[in-house]
C-alpha cells in the first residue's frame, strides 16, 4: 500500500492583543474591524468605535434587523473594512456565535492579516467571546493539497477591545482544540492512516506531557477484544490499534482518572461486507472525528493545566471490504466477556467502541464520556444542527443540556430506557450488534454500548450528528465543524459535572 504524504503541520495561530479600546494608532494597522451591537442600539452608543460617524452612517442605512450584517470602510490610508453585526436582545450563545461567524466571514473576503474585534451594549462580553472564537476559526486553514501559485494571505494578528475578565486561556484552548479536531477530521484517508495517526499521537504526547500506550492487534487479542478485531480484520495491514493517553495535573497522580474520554476513530468506513453506496461512502474519512474530539479535549485540558486526572482512549482502524473482513452472523466476544451476534458490518462503530469502553472502564473513572459519529438516525432526528446525548446517570441530564447551551454546541437528550433492549435480543449470543431494521438506531446503539459499561460507572455518550454540516455551524464556516471539544470543556470545567456526580454519590 502506498503511503500518502506526511501530515501537514498545524498552522501557527494568530497573535492576540488586548486593548482597552480600539481608538488611536491600532486602527490604522487593521485590515478589518468588526463589531457586534444590539439590534435596538441607540446610535449615540456607537461613540466608542473609531470614526463613529462612519458607523452611525452605516447604521442609518436602514432599520436594524437582528442577525443581519452591514459593511463599509473607514477613511484612513488602509481603508479599513468595517463590518457591523446586529444581535437580538437575549440572544442564545449559539445565535451569538452564528452572527460572529457571519461577521468574520464578511471580513475574510478581504483576506485580512490583521483584524480588530469590538462589541457594545448588553451582553458585550459574550459577543466578544464569540467574535474571538470566530476569528480563531477563520484564521485556521484546513489541509489543502493543491499546488498553489502563491501562499494565501492569512490572519496573523487579532486586536481585541476586551475587559480584563475575559478568560482568554479557556477560550483559546477551546479554539485550538476545535481547530485540531477539524484539522484531523479533514485529512484524506490515504494521509491520515493508522501509522501516521499513531506517529502524530506520539508527537502530541511529547509536546503536552502526556503518556501514550498503544495497544496493537496482538495486545488486543490477548485482552480478548474480539469486537474491535472483527472490524480491523478487513484491513490489508495489521496497523490498527487502541491508543490510551493519560494527562495528570501536577500533584494529582491518582491512578483512577476523573474522566475517560473515548473516541471512535474509523479512518475510513466502506461499510465492510455490507458495502455503502457511493453517496453514503463519499465523506467517510470523517468517521474518525470522535477520536479527534477526545484527543483535542485531552490536549486542551493539559494546556489549561486543569486540576483533573484525564485519560483518552481512541479506537483507530478502518472498516474495509475484502476476503478477511467480518461478515453478518459472526459471533464474537468482547473484552468484558459479552458475546455479540453481528447483524450488519456497517455498524462497526459500536463494535470498536464496545471493547474500548470495556477497557477504559477497568480503570474505574469517575465519568466516562464518549464521542462518535455513530448513527445516521441521530442526523435524521436532529439534522446536523445538534448532536444526540445519552447517559446512564439521569441526575446529570440537565447539566449535559446546559453545557450545550453554554458552549453553543447544542445537544438533545434521548431515551435510555431498558425496554429498548428487547429489540437487541439474540438467540445465539448475549446481544445483537443492531436490529435488522434501522428504527431508533441511535437509541439502540446506545443500549448496545451500555452492555460494555459497568452499571455503577457514570457514562455519557454523544452521537456526533453535528460533525459535518454543509456551510458550517455556529462560528465555524467549514463543513467539518470540530463539534464536541468546546462542549466537553464546558461540561468538565464550567458546568462542573464531576462535582454534581460527587454530590449524587
């Protein structure tokens, strides 16, 4: 098999400068200056913006409408492009991020190397956060393998009119994590294969002080991980494996992790023996995005020096077709001893996650949190605007939804009732891999996965229906969204789900 080119490096992030205001010499160095204001703003309140009369004239063009964007220029030597976005009063975080994405997209048409960010009125701190996240996403170039005649201009400097209370460290760690997840998810499957992924994990582990253990197929066979090995059997080379990375905060060397982050890393999904049709297979290089989210979240926690013990478990393989690929009606035994009757080889994600969850559970984490592009049923239920969330711990359900609202990466809860298990009863094994029909498959897939998580371990499953959305989502203007990293950080560090679990014990 011919290897693809080396993984392209992550682009250097832009410099961020914080200022009390954007008046003065800073403005004359900016290619673009963007501002978000309330739709009902009094024009007199535009005074803090440079050349306020230009902004007032822009505002006076027509009646302001929430969600709209207007464009003009300043009368300076640079002809700085100005973009004004109008926000609805009491707008949600998602609405604010979406407006910020549109504002930065409008500014990006000039290919600015420097941009200023400002917000006025009630909720200006949230609007500034959204603008910064949108700018950092806009500045990040996804992998591109075209022979460009000249390198494109990119954003190198952000000047932020921000209050001191703005948590830049948290925002930037989340943005970098999102960019890393998008970077990996967008990789062509001949570039990001199991070998290059493993090599990248080793590099990232060294850079961020993580420990890395790679469980190859031989090790997984000794551990009894037949569900994972059934999927990897179709690969031409024996390079698949499960990566286990560990982050421990200073002075926190406890063996049991506070959280285990688990990610589905199917590098390409043909559907296996039950081969996908063309349109369904075309974008299946993104089927590893769950592993990218888990990895990027762990790195963000390390960058923030979060006071946690955190692990990441990444199930890395492809789902190929071939003479050694697994087939329907096989019976395999997972690492926790549960036997599985294979029904459909395109339900491979739950197979690799079964063993990965079972192995992660052996360390008895306080919380298990997995991310996977698992089912089309989740997309049909929610579209790509939200992702599905499930938990075996109903006392944290409201926190799961609240973290989605606060991060702008919205989730919706689905049933976890045990009576769904009757649809997975098998006559020849402990459980069927999936039902022969696709009804409620996102629910049945979660009930299947629950057989590999001990009942006394709190567990959250996120079905990433939002991993890919044409035109982007929120502040992200690329089809690959990186959804999940900001959600996980919000859940762990701000919504503080672990504290709620501790109180519930």
